[in-house]
């Protein structure tokens, strides 16, 4: 293992501010199927695929403040460390849980970026208290949690569990299973091969071409869903304040149960209805099949046919 850690402390006499800059580069010999754990107080985390035999960590952190003593205390309490134990590599820049909460009364600017290259078949567990998280091309268990930032997954495969307290979540071309939650942002899932369960307390949901069961819930936002043909799994969509727009094939075999508290329901696909009112629709399409439950407390529900496929010229 080759290791290079550089720590540079710069002091500005003109302003009286202290600036601490850290740059970390480390390489670890690993094998597919191992695990990466990242735990940082702040900063963005970006995980991409590299060599099957090497894990490479690159990180940079900058802290600027008007209190040198407090800054030095923080750096000493939360140094950047990268260690390996068996098949697990841990990157940490976080104060110990048993320490008192960090309070800063003066000026402070903090910025950090952590980039890690891992084997394609690798498990990752990523946590930052302030920053975005992205993972691309990883096939393994992915756990990502940020208290303030967006999460992006591109071509990730496996058991994917992601959450953010203040940002959006975007997944493209993944497969396996997805559990995505945000307390304040939108969620978009496109071309996912497997079950998808998504929840947001304040944002819209966009779900396209999900090859599995779909469960989507938002407390304040619209839901737009385009189902694959044939419909691969049961669908359950719920919004407390917003519309639901669903498109599916006219040849799909599904059983529909849609209701709205304050709004209307409209379908452009003829189906055999057993109950039909302005705010309630129960019926079957092509003899029934996969269950589709739609619930909008305040908002309309629209069911439309998928547009015809584009003919290549």
C-alpha cells in the first residue's frame, strides 16, 4: 500500500483568519466483494468503478475560520483517516459520537470532496452530514445517507438503500432493489430492473420503466409514472397534495382501484368498470391482473395509453 497524506496549515496575517487544507491520496489492495465505508462530517462523496484489485481514495478538505484555536481543535478531533481491516476499507473524517455537539460562533467556511475508485463488484456504505453523494457502476449493496444533499445513482446494481434529509434522489439504469427516501426533494427513477420503493415528504415523483413492483408516496407533490409492457409488478401510488399521471399499454392486464378526495379521475383507456364516479374508479383492463392502486387526497388522477414507439428511419 502506497500512502501519501499532506497537511497544509496556512495563516493569513492580514485578516487574522486560519486556513487548514488537507489532501489525501491512498491506495489499498482489495478483491471484488469487499466493502467501502465512508463517514464524514461534511463534503461530497463520489464513488466510481476502477481496478478490480485496487481501491483508490482521493480527498481534499478545507476549513477557514476566524478562530485558529477552535479550528485546530476540530481538525484534531476529526482527522481524515483511511484504514483497511480485512476486506473492508474505511474512510473517516468525523468527530466521535461521544463528543459534545460542535458549536461555532464566529466565521467559518468548510468544504470537502472525497472521490473513491472501487472494483465493480463492491459494497459501499456512504454517510455525510452535509453534501451530495453519487455512485456510478457499482454492483453490490449500496447504502447512502446524507443530511443535506442530493443523491445520484448511475448503473448501480444490488440492494440499494438511499436517504437524504434535504435533497433530491436520482437513479438511472440500475437493477436489483431500490429503497429511496427524502424529507425534502424530488425522486426520479428511470430504467430500473427490479422493485422500487420511494418516499418523499415534499417533492414530485417521476418513475419510468420500472421492471418490478412500484410503491411511491409523496406528502406534497405530483406523481408521474410510465409503466413497462407487460406491467411487471403491483403498483401503489399515493399523494396527499398533487396529481397522479399514469401511462401504460392499452394491452396491459391490470386491475385498477383509483380514488381522490378532492379532484377528478379521467381515463383515456377503456376498461371494464365495476365502480365509476368523478372521484372513484374501480375496473379491469384486458381481464385484470397486476394491481394498480392510486390515491390522491387533493388532486386529479389521469390514466393514459403509452405513446406509440418511435419508428427508426
